[in-house]
């Protein structure tokens, strides 16, 4: 699982996957350690960094000699997109490249993951536009700067580490409060979502050997494990409700309601309904357990999918994980993509 200070990340994220993603993005260890607020210090007049390149490709960031970072967050729209305007609370899919003003790499979504196949979907940031710390790739002041931008556009945020990260800056990162930091962000997609959205339609009966699922009344699904049935050793899945929306592709930001229980005792270990409702994550890029990537890529918006995931496709690669030995059962409603 990928846990966060506010418990905002869905449980199908794996700890070993998080480490791989962090390594791929070259983010300094524990650069960000806590939530921090944002301010309205947005202007383009004080930007000192030069950025070249078009959205969709890794930018080139140049810092003039003796350039001094502003002591507040300075935002500059580099390319105005032609898509929808991003609002606070929207779910977004973003590319980013970041560095210190001295040239130290702070990560990039254009950096391939180790072992990634040529042409594979890249790891991007999929999250809610909020001033709370929801993930470790973008500080809240950078993330909230996406509000007001347009899909297809590119913007830049610069300032001192103290201005951009504040108390969330971890001294172990080697970054000093007065050091200048730069993030260049592309808005790949954005969508407003109903947190109570769910799959609608007549639900199919469970196939032989599959658990029974009941999802009602805007709360976690009830999943009943078949008595006397041994846990399968391979991935099992069934579409319970057929959606009519677009196909989910690798790299999409998938918006979903989900509930997960353990096959061994039927006990729930998590549900999106317990964390405010529908949430989003990138699918098909190794950011979730393999069972999710394998089962959900190729499905359709509006589908309700039941997935039974053996340990080898769940958390088995992380022996220290509390669910490492468990077979997991998820009911997932795909309510959108971003």
C-alpha cells in the first residue's frame, strides 16, 4: 500500500512499487515530509528561470548566473492550454520536471522506470488539486498552482525551498531553506468528479468460485467469500456491471470507487468510501499492485469489476507488508478517467 499522512491514497498502491517509482523519478529521499499550505503569491514578473520546449516533451530549464530565487512562490504560465480550466478539487494528470536552481535533479516524469519497455506508458502524477500533502512528487504550493491553468498547458513554479515547501522540508534531503527550487508542470488532463459516483446497472450473479458482492447505499461493498472454496492461485476477475464508457488504457488516470477484503477471513481492509469517496490513480504503469494493472487496463468506464488477486500479484513481493500472504478481493467501480 502507499500510505500518506492523511490516508488519502488507495490501498492497492504497493510499498515496493512506491520505492521503484521514487527511484525512477530521482526524487531526493524524504525531500517532503509534511503537509504545508499555499498562498496567493502568483505572478510572472519575478520569474528568473528560463524554460524551453513544448508541452508533452521534457523541458529544458536554464538558470542565469547569480539568479536569486524569490522568497515566495512565483508562478508563470509558459504555454496556455486549449482545454478545460483546472479548478481546486479537480482530479488531474500531470507531467513534471524539477530541479534546484543549482542544477540538482529533483525528479521528472519523463524519466523511465527501471525495466520499462520501449513505448510503455510513463509514470505521471495523478492526484487531486488540493493544498494538502497528497503525494511526494509535487509540494502543495506547486500542485495548487495548477488551479486556473488549462489542460494542454505548461506552467512553472519557482522560489526558495522555504517558500515552496516550508516546514515540510526535510533537512536530510540536503536542500537548504534558502536554496532555489523549480518545477515545470504540464497539465495532461483534468476532471471534476462526483465523490459519490458509482457504477449503475443490473449486476451479474457471481461466477462459480467467485465471491458475492453487494454495493449499495454509498458505502463500502459487502463481499462474501464462498464457503469451503480455496483461494485461487491465479488472477480471477469478473465484470459485474457492463459500462458504456471509453476503454481504460495504460497510463490513464483511473477514477474509481473500491472495496477490498481478505479472502482468508472476509474482513475489509480498506474502501474508498472510508476516505471520502471516488479517488484516482494511474493505471498500467506499475503504480498499483500487478493484479489491478492486469485486470483494469482494457475495461470500460462504468464497469463494476470484481478481482481476486493472489499474493504474487498483490503484496507478496514485500514480505514485511501486512497483506503479503493474503489473497485480496476487490470490487472496483470505474467511474471515469483523467
